C-alpha cells in the first residue's frame, strides 16, 4: 500500500531519514514509534507529500507520491484522511460543520447529503448529539473524536494519525484507541499511527515500527516487539514500564 524506498531527508544539519525503507500493508494498522526527533512525523508528512525526499521515493500503491504534481498529487491525497495531533478543529464552526468541511470543499454533494454523512460519521464516534455544539464546549477527548469523524467522512482508503492520544488522560486515551481499532475494522481502512505512547501502540498495532537514527530498527507484531533483543527497543519499553503482561501478550512464548 505505502512503500518508502531508500528515502533520505535532511533537515538542517541532520539526516532525519537516512536510507529509510518501510512498507505499510493494505488493511493493517502500522504504528510508528520512537523518541522525539527521530522522524516519526516526518515519515507521516512524506506520505502525503507535505515533505519531499532528498533522495529515494515514496509509493502509494502504484503512484509515486514523492514525484506527483498538481492534479495527480491532489488525486493521491484524496485517498487519505488525517487526524492531526491538535485535532485542528475550526473554532468558528460547530462540530458537525467541521466534519462536513471536507465534503463541502471537495465534492458537489447537496447540503442534505453532506449533513447526513456528517451525522453518520459522528454517530460512528458516538457523538451524534454534538452536531450543533461548538468545539469550545467539548472536552479534549470529544474534540479528538470529532476530528476523527472528519478524517473518515470522505471514506478514505488510508487514515494517518499524528499522536492521536496526545494530551488525553489514560482512560480517554484507551477510548480513542478502541475507536481507531473499531473504525479500521468496520470501514476496512489502512491505518498509520504515529505515537510515543507504547500502550496505544501495543493495543492497536498489527505491527510496530521503531525509528532510530533515520531508520526503522524494528518492525514487528506486538508480541514480537516486546520480546525484541534490540537495545533501542528494550530501552523504550523499559522507559514506559512495559512488561510482558497485557492484552498484547497473546501468542508469546512462555
């Protein structure tokens, strides 16, 4: 579905991506994790060409997004939905109007159809009653769920999540994790999640990619990831007090 082929990206004096190779499979949830400054968000931005590689290429299916221009780039980007770290809701629009915005900007649907779809997606995130409420009247978790409804309102093939649980308490974070997992399965979408929260990564990821020094030093299923012998992975796990006990332990060798 998405392939990074020997991608290098230099920002300032540092190679953030350095001969970077990675593949996202159709229908999976791939979680990209790692310490701050290791290229997680940079990787995400390359997928929709908010950044362009210095060398190498990024493929989305048969399309080379890293070389696309104009209408071709617009067409490739239409395959994606994005949940931004901040939620990025427009404060002067209601929750429903925020969800409807991509349909108003990119389709010729009638007002009636747009409202129907916006309400449908809010219902999927259990917030249909918030349609007319202002973002300022919603909790942080509710705003993230509205932003998630907006990310899926165009029925994208792929949804990108940039730190979806950032700023949320642990209980609300797990609720958002469950929604991401449920919607992926219900809608059949491919999910790419950037997070530093390993509890989220282990809960929702089919595979987890650990970035370090511009490369993916480990890409494996959760059960294998927490058993990794890689020193970078071990240090990251131990820093977040991850043990073998948890819902991700299924299938582990005892």
